[in-house]
C-alpha cells in the first residue's frame, strides 16, 4: 500500500532504516525557515522530493536542547495556484508545526470558488495570518490511486455508473468529515478525488534511496496540479494526453 513517503521514493525495510536515513537527511539539510516553536529544516532531492523536518528550539538554545518533533514529506512543484485561505485546521495528535488549511480555488471574491483542504508543510509560519486572505500555494497531490486511460473517450467508455464524473473534475472528499460516536465531526482531511488530462509525465529518481517514483502534471477543473505516485499503485499507461482518475492527499507550500 502506498504511503506519503513511498509516493516520493522513500521505502524502508524496517524502523531502524527509516530512522537512520532521516537522521542522515536532517544533517544534510541546507535550508531553514524559522517558525514557532523552532524551525523547519528542509532536505531537498534533485528530483523535487523534499522532507520538512520539525526542529524544536533554535541554535540560540544550544544543540542539546534541540529535537526533531516530526517531519512532513513534500514535492516542490513549479507552478503556484492562487487560493483564498479561509480557516486553519488543527488535528489531534499533531505537533505545533503540523496542520492544514481550508481554502477556496477560483472565483472573484473571498467567498467564491471551489472549496478544498491542503496540508501545509509550512503551517506554523502561517497559522496566525488573517483570513480570509489570498495567497499563492504550490500544491501537489500525493496519490493513493491512479487510473490512466489513453484518451478522454476511453475514460468515458470505461465508466460503469451514471452519471460519471466529467473528464475534468475535482471533489474535496476529505471535507465530508464523518461524525464521531458523540455526533461531533472530525476535522476535514486533505483527500481529494480528481480527473484530468495529463500534460507531462516522467519517472523520477530519489537519490537518497535509489528508488523511483512517478510524477505527472494534470489539468483538472480550475487548475493544473502536480501528482506524485508510488509506481506500484498506477493502473494503465501514463503519457501526455491521457486522462487520469486520481485519489490523493493534497500538500502545499504557502509562498507569500
């Protein structure tokens, strides 16, 4: 089964291998972003894959008082999408560096556009910003399912239920949060279901693990979005011009 880590080429035989690799990569980080309660230390791959380490404390408190609280995998896409952030999302069990935002895509006013949720790799640096507010976000979908069809016509011919999703569609399925046993709703997740046209696709190499992963740029409803995927979950042949169905978690980096 694919995970956020395997989606960008991180697969480990056991917990020790995972821990040793992450310790090595955090020492190789060359970019740091200050954010309460410490800083993000960012390891970047030549492929575009990234690990954002959550480092508590700063250099001022001394090495022995710094600790890695967690990490978030990411893939740095080239294009930025204009969104309106509407509310922060905090989840039980997350550390102070982690969280998501509810947002709107498109439209001409703060209350217009399509809703979505994305996990922000630089959440704590923006959690207190005024909302609603416009910003640019580099979005990437970390795929859990990818089905590819050679053409739009082949996509429609394969659908067995009516009405089928259009060949370009976007549904923020994680916003339909289930209620818990007491009737309270869980915080929304960043899961989305989308269909769209592949404009570019490549197999990429993660040099830290020597494992490969798939990257594709997809034109979907209202935007173009990067998708990364563990090759084992891809069904069908991905090529420019293909139509794809994707289930993914959305991750984003706020750029302003």
